[in-house]
């Protein structure tokens, strides 16, 4: 309450611009839907609601500026990809917020965690083998558990950190190099304590550095995908999984890096054996002997194998056709979205 020179009293308010740089709140994984990433976004706003810090775009996407009619119309039309609409997502559950003096909302179509949790859930609608269906469920949960390990426990270290392809093409640096102490640091407190301190420092307020946060999130992917389990999948299964991300993701070195690391850590002998039996000798698991070269049985087993090949090929072709159409005529333009979104400090 202020008193003027004439003795009159007036009420006024002052905007509190204090940033609460406290640790993220622990959040239980919600593997059956994308709400984990929505909850992470809301938790960030609770701690940074009155400052200009932006939530990591990995959660719900870039913070799109709604300052013109053109932007608002574009947001309404493209904020959800065709697959997010199929999942049943509504952007109206999220209210606009003010950051850096502008009204903004997260562009869900350009998210990563939220979007692909929904995409992988949609995979369950397809005719998947039991082992693949279980893998989809486990991957969604693993990604959230590993994110909690970095954000809350501040001690995540990549299980699969590099591959020959990544190193040859220089797609990215080894993630775990972020925690390697210098010789001086090792001399002061020893390697183990120096590494622990460096790791804790790296994860403290990591949400405030979008580049580091994406680096961390992507580093968890190969471990979450469980390459040894994927070794038991057929080529058809792997193709459907590989085409789950939007094609535009392959413009990013990080996507190639995580895919290469995952691939190189698969058991390739197992993978070839599984595929030989499924496409060439599908009766082997039943009879326990190779049957492809046995008269009569050979004809039957090759017919079944050919049927499997045709079914998987049709699935893959349909998937490619749907994605090409959606990304060409229905879904958003990433370049336009990022150009008209708020920039992170490191950018």
C-alpha cells in the first residue's frame, strides 16, 4: 500500500522475478502414457515460473511464441502431429505462460520425450509379437527411470557410450567424458571422489542448459532400448521400430549416434539366427532340426517363410507410405517452429 503526496492511499503490486534453483521433484515413471514428461514440464514451471528460464524442449517441445495471428493459427493447426492426434492428445490442457516478456506455449509436435512416448504406445495397436510388445513397455519405463537417475540422483553414467561408426564419423563426443576429472582434481581428492563431484556438478541445474540436457537424455537411449533384447527381433520388427521416429529426426547427429551405438551393441549372431529361422526355416523351433532342405517339409517351411517375408514387407511399405504422406502434407515444419520459438541461453 502506497500513500501519495495528497494523503491518498493506493494498492500496487511488484512482480517477483526470483528463480528457485532447487532440485527437480522426484516423479514416478508413467510408462503407459506421456504424462511423465508433462509432469516434468509442470515441475520445472513451479520452480522457474517467475524467471526467464525455459524448460528443456525434450519434455514438451520448443516454447513457441504466440505474438501474432499467424503464429496462433499455425500453432492451432500444427501443434499436434497426425500421430499425436491419433493418440488423443489435446494441447488445450496446457495454459500459455509468459517468458522473456512473450506469451508462449510448448510445441508438442517438436518434443521428444512426450511425443515418442505416445508414438511407442501407438505401436501396441499393431500386431506385435509378445517379446516386442513387452520391449515397448519396458523401453518407455527405462527411459523415465534413467532420466530420474540423472535429474534426482545426479549419478547417471552411460552404459553404452560410443560405437566404431560414431567415432569414425565424429558424430558426438563420448558422453561419459563429461565426468572425467583432470589430473589436478584427481591429485586433490582421488579419482573416485573427483568423478563423483564432477558428475554432481554436471547434473545440478542441468535443465537450465538445453544442450546438455538433450545430450544427457539421448545418452540414456541405447541402454533403455536394451540392444541384447532387440537381437531377438526379426528384420520386420526392427524396421517398424526404426521408422517410429519422424524422418526429420535423422537430420540430427544425435539420432544417428544413438542408433549406431544401439546397433553395435546387439548380439548379431543371435539376430541372424532368429531371422534365419523366422524367414527361412520357421519349423525349426517345433521340430528342433533344420527342415528347409528336407523334401516336403522344405516346401512347407519355405512357403511359411515366404508368407512371413510378404507380411513384414507389406507392414514396412505401409508404414513408410503413411509417414511420407504425413510429414509432407499434414505435419509441422521444424525449421519454422524453432525459428519462431524462444532461444535458449547457450544458443
